[in-house]
C-alpha cells in the first residue's frame, strides 16, 4: 500500500542538525568532516538556510516547513523527500535528484533547478516485519511527476531539467525559465505564467487550462477608469457618503494597479472574482471588503485592517497577512461581522502573525 506522506521517520533536534551541517561543510571543503546522511530523518520546521549541502542525502526525509533558503544543494539527493511548505528561495538545486519529491505549497522564488531530475519516483522500505512504500505524488493508481502545485516559483530556472509528469497546477511562475526542459505530460492548470516564454513549455493547450497569462491591452486601457473609481470610493469613506460613491470592481483584472491600493481607506470595497495577483494592499483599511472568489495569490495584506472582510472561496496562496487585523468588525446595530475564509486556498502558517480574535 502506498503511503503518500507518512513514514516512520526519526526526529532530530536543531542542535543535532547543526552539528551534522558543520561536519558536512568540512567534508565538502575537504577538511575532514563527514558527508551528511539525513535519509528518512524528520526535519520538519528546522533551519538549514544558507548552508553548503552539496551532495547531501535527504532520501525519503521529511522537511515540511523547513528553511533552506540560499542553500547550495548541488547534486543533493532528495529522492521522495517531503518538502511541502518548505522555504527554498534562491536555493541552488542544480543536478539534484528530486525524483518523487513533493514541493506542494513551497516557496522557490529565484531557485535554480537546472538539469535537476524531477521525474516520478516511489521508494520501497523493507523492514523486519513489513514492506512499505513512500509515494509523495501518487494520483489514483498512477504515479505522477514532482508536485509543484501552489508553489511560489517566481524567477525560478528549470533549464535542461527533466520534468516528466510534473504538476504545476496553481503555481506562481512569473518570469520562470524552462529553456530546454523536458515537460512531457506536465500540467500548468491555473498556474500564473506571466513573463514565461510559453514556446519553451512544448505542452498541449489543455495543459495550460485556466492559466493566468500576461496582462491584456484591454486591462491596461481600463486602468485609469478603475483608479478613478477607487479614488471616488475613498472620498466616499472620508466624507461619510457626502461625496464620491462606492466602487464595484467585480471581475476586473487589477494587476496593472500594482501598488495603487497601498494605505487606502476602502472599507466595504466590492472586489469579487477580481484578478489581483501580487497586489499591495499593505496598511489599507478594508473592513467588510468583499473578495469572494478573487485570485489574490501573492498579494500583500500586511498590517491591513481586514475586520469582517470576506475571502470566501478566494485564492490566497503565498499572500502575506503579517500583522493584518482579521478580527470581528462591530457593526452600528451592535452585531459583529466575522471575517469569512470559508473555502479560501491558503495555509494555516500564513495567518500565524495575523491579529485574530481569541476564542
């Protein structure tokens, strides 16, 4: 029986890990030391950032939520490793063995995966009483390639990489490069592909279903009109309804607006089903705003007032809620309006540093 994520792994402390990392760096520098063998170890949430992990062995290891940003993983073995939610920004994974690994929800902005092996893979573990399988990416009865679904891959490089059957569904791939990559049976459904040379992908149209492409001229042409609506909404708030009028932005592509929303007073804004990938709403007042069904992947809501706001069914992967107020909004009639995140696509860790009502 395939075991998609669970396996019997030994836990290791940060202190123990630090000793292993020091020994490995000495080994790589040919100053003695010992090659890091962390196969099947449980390293969830631990820090391995800015380290030289060249040729280290992480086969079958669990690194869920671990920090590996800036590290050198050249020719490292991460066969069937669990890297969900991992921070691999600017990591070097050139020629790494990533067969069967899962990166679901991980952050790999500007990571280099040139010539990496990212094919499907299943690991068999033979114990004294049983044989178990580790398969991170199985879909139904068929193994698939590496799972990059909902990953942040802005500016990542996959030059000459082997990506047979890879799943990029929902991934943020702005400016990513796939030069000479092998993408047989790869899927990019609902992926963000702005700035990507689609000719490099060599995939059929159905593999790109619902993907987000470059901003259309029609969206750029509407930019000034939308800005006027936002200005009028803010004036309506400031004058308590005496001037301006409420803005309804439902269904619009707001990406040309960039940082226009920063620090705005936009309580009650209607922005249902908008495309707002990467927008900056930091320090804005968005009490009771309506973002139902909106695509807000990678948006910045840090320190924004989101009391009573609705994100029902919204796409919020990699959105920043650092210091955002997600508490209840007290209404004039004495009732409280709670924020609504029902069906929203985001990870719990994105809300760890947000302000939320207790109980």
